[in-house]
């Protein structure tokens, strides 16, 4: 009974001490140099995401998210999309987009005098936002026309995913519903992007239902050893997991590796909060 009481007290103490300092999970790590490579199951197409820069646009220093879609049998680039971004404490903001679209034989450009939310860094079920843009379409024939696009984004679920690059838990599934019109061009599409906490894009489904899975990234894909519940965040849940096993010989909760779950394991996890 004393041990049960002690466990409860320790959990409460650590919850009170660290609940307000636990870092929320970042679903889109936006550091220059980060790359993600996704391929479809038949290895016919590849989507390569890369963060480059910085550069200056209209007096603002931005980084560029470049997404290249490649036909692997020919080595030909089908589309290249560029998103010019700044990263805040709560969201990634969008300043400009440039899409080189083979399907229409031209380039679609949009500027955002008031930056739009590209992705919040921390996602919850039911989160909704939209990106509205006045676009300029330049066709290879020399024709220029104005257009408008609206993309509604919503977090519609959280899932565990298996990919060639590893298994990812608690992935946010984001639905992107796009409508675009410019002259004789009218497009409606619904796509899905899955984002793993502290890893970023791990799966994508295009408007034809083709699924691309992560095959390579330069970000760590193995959980932190202090992430004992394997949700890719070291937080209060890991403290609770360990506290419930105090005094036991449980390899998953014994992060110090000294053969017993004790106060040292709780301290080690607390020291690594936010990783």
C-alpha cells in the first residue's frame, strides 16, 4: 500500500512540475536542409520534398519548400511546386507559391501580401484552416490569365502508419480540398497528407487515390530512447508510464539501464522533455 501511495505522489509531483513545460509535438519540422522522399508502391513515381534557402522576397527572408514529382521510368520531372515560407512559433506562414504544371503547360504563381497559414506546427483533430489566393497563370504559348484558388484543410484523423522508412505513430491525416479556376481551366481535387510528429510528411494520397509512402529522410526516424510510450514525444505521458512501474524490473521503463525502475528514470525523462 505504501508503494502504491508513493507512486501516486511521485506522479502528481512530476505532473505539477512539468505539465506546463512539456513541448507540443511539431508535425512539420521546417529546418533548411530537411528532405523527405516518398514513392508509390509500384515505384513508378517519386515525390521529393526539400527545404532550401534562405532568400529574400519583398524584404522578407523566407525558406523554400520544393516538391518535385518525378516519373521514375523516364527520369522526367512532371511537376515542381515551390512554397516560400517563414516559420513562427505556432505556424508555418506562406508568402508565395510557384507551381510549374505540365498538365496545363505553364506556371501558376500566387503572392500573399498577408501571409497565409501553410501548416500549424501543432495539430489537433478537427483543426481547420484555408488558403485563398489570386493566381497568375502563364501558359507556354505566351497567354497570361488570372485565376483564383481556395484550399480547405482539415485534420480528419490520427493514424499509425507503416512505411519503408519505418513505423510512425499518431500521424495527423490532413485533408486538402482544392478548387481552382482560371479562364478555361477548372480544377477540383481532394488529396491527403499524413504528418508524423517531429518527422513531417510520411504519406501522401493524390486525387487519383495513388498513395506515396516515405522511403528516405534525413530526420531521425527511430524514437528517442526516453520516449518510452513510442509516440515520438518525450512528455508527461512518458513520466506516467515510468511512474506506474516504479520498483519493477521493466526494460521499457528502465531508461537508465540499471536493472530497476526508480526515481532516476523519472529524472532522466524529465531532463529530456520536448525531444
